[in-house]
């Protein structure tokens, strides 16, 4: 869109944001009510239809409508996919799984400028990118429903069926099936009793309960501090020295080492200090252009790369930490609300970048302040490494951290034995061994009779002596 019609591009983005604002909390609430899988498949279908429809739209008005509908799902589908993964896998590999998902995102970002360069036409570019959305429809055959959600809804038979399929996929033998069902029902009854003492979970709970409210406010600030600079540095690529397409590629590729760094740190020092370190790196890097004279143009590129690496690592960490802070009954809607606010903040990114007309370093200074706010907020969040996912609001309100305020690393009793005392019967990992290391398998005992609903369900072999 050029000349007198160039304002239409801003209109398209604004209407997409309207869709994001409405769709993210709407589908988040829907997934907590009707299930993760149906909501994911619905959003995948809408994305495929609106992507193809908007590409082939003969009139601009229809194009606007379809892009608005596309905005309803565009951020929700990634959030839902991550929640499903989070509730399927063992806590020890949450960061690993998120690292793989973030790496896939990075590959897509790096491929985008190459596809744009090869197509050289917006229509061909739209067709190429729409093809990927069609593949999402194939997930209806392979994507299981979250056992965590099924148990929280007292749908025990379905949860048992999902876990049995996971066991078969992992080539594990299910022993004592009745005992597994008994444990699932026992956990479901515990959750039901907890929920009976509370009002039915609603988004208003984020304001009603003190600890939950505090967590929501702090993680939302962290989300904004990761989301806004993340997209801001990407938009600011055109103001940097060198080729704009190559700068976009470099800013995308730097996410690979950033993801690896966040992956390692979240599993070793923990989510909290990984976020603090990443936000601090991003804030410090944004100050480098101020410290060097304008003649050092490449220093701006280096600063942008370091800042993008920091915000990418922080963004990945927040994506792990946020759902670990919210209870199961509010996890999807909480993630949706945070994502909506974070996405809304990105509308400021073009305007912050525009401030470069009045001073080249102004965008860097703005992003430095925003990243610093994220570091401060992350400091007051509880560490969630090796912690069970909260199942109810009561779990959040009664949570007492076992760690000192400035401590980092795993809990002393978190590392499993190299060789389990008895062979495992069922593992909750959805990923095969050829893709990821085996998850921690523990023998069922009174101490860990069922590892909450965090994605690992372990039943003892018949010859296990210390089973319940």
C-alpha cells in the first residue's frame, strides 16, 4: 500500500490487535472450560481458513474482516500448544521442551526474510506463509488432551486412556492398571474437595486473592518487558547500519544462542535468576550506544544483537514461569490475559522506534528502562524450578517457598537416582527417546505417590516393595 493508501496498513494491524485483545482471553477461558485440545483445533482451523481467505480476498473490506478473525487466534494457538506440552511432561524437562519450541520459532523467523527475498511479491509471500497454517489441522489425530485438565474435571476414564496411549507410545508396560485409576481418582477427589471450599474459578480471582494478584501483576510486567523490546528491536532493524534484510536475519538468528543460554540456566540456576540475568543483559546492552560516539555505527548493531538475545532469553523464561505460577483452573486464562497485555504493549514498539528521528539513542534508552523494570519484577517472583504445578487457588495462597530469597539452583532432594530402585511402568513424556532424553522415572512411594498433575504418572512394578 503506497501513496494515499499507506494508512491502510496501520488499520490492518490495529484490527488484528482488536482480534488479539478479544480472542486471547476468550479462547484461554474456553480452554479451561471445554478442554485444551478442542480449543487448539478450533484456533488452528480458524487460522488456516482466515490465512487462505485473506490471501485470496477480492475486496479490501473482506480482507480486513478475515485479518481481524485471524487476530483472534494468532497468539492463542502458541499459548495453548505450550500449556498442553507443560501439562504433559515431567517438570525436569519443561525448560527443554520450551527450548525446542522456541528454536522452531527462531527457525521460522530466520526463514521469513529468505522467503520474502525469494518471492519478491506480497501475494506469493502470503501463499507461502499460509501453507504452514494448513499443517496445523493434522494435529487432530496426534494431539492428546491434557491429563491434568481431564483429572481436574473428574473425567478419569479419559485421563486413564490418554496415559495408557502415552505409555504405549513410550514402549512402557502398564502394570496395575486398577491402581493407576485409583490414584487418579484419589487425586481428582482431593482437587474436588479443595475447589468445594472456593468459589468457581474465574478471572476475577486474579484480583480477589493477594498472592495470586501479586504473581499476576509481577509476571505481567515481566511479560511486557520481554514482549515490547523483543518486537521493538526487530522493528528497529531498519534504523541500524547495514542491510535491513540481513539485520532482520541477524536479529532472528541471535535467538538460537539466547535460547540455549535460557535453556541451560532455567534447568540449573532456576527460572527466577535466568529472567533477572536476561533482563539485565538486555538493559545493559541498550546503554552501549549511549556510551560510544556516533562514529561507531557497528556498536549499535552489536548492542541490538545483545539486547535481542537478552529479551529472547527473558521471553522464553517468562513463558515457562508464568504457567508454573498459575493454578490449573486459571492457567490458560491467566496466560491469555498476560499475552493480551503483552501483545497490546507491542503497539508502542513502532512509536518508540519512530523516536529515533529526534535522537538515534532514544529507542535504546526506552528499551533499557523497560528491560530494567522486568529485572526488578522478576526479583520478587518465587522460584518454580522443581516445584509442583499449583492445582487450585488455595495451592497458590498456601505456597511457602523452601528457598531463601537470593538462592538459586535445584532443591537438594530434586535429583533422582541414576538407576531407579524398580523398573518404571508409565512415563508421562509425550516425546520419544530419539527426540529427547528420557524423563525422570521414580518408583511410586508414599512421598511421591502421584506427582500431582504435572505430567508424570508413575505406577510401581508388581515387585516394587516400597509401593503404596
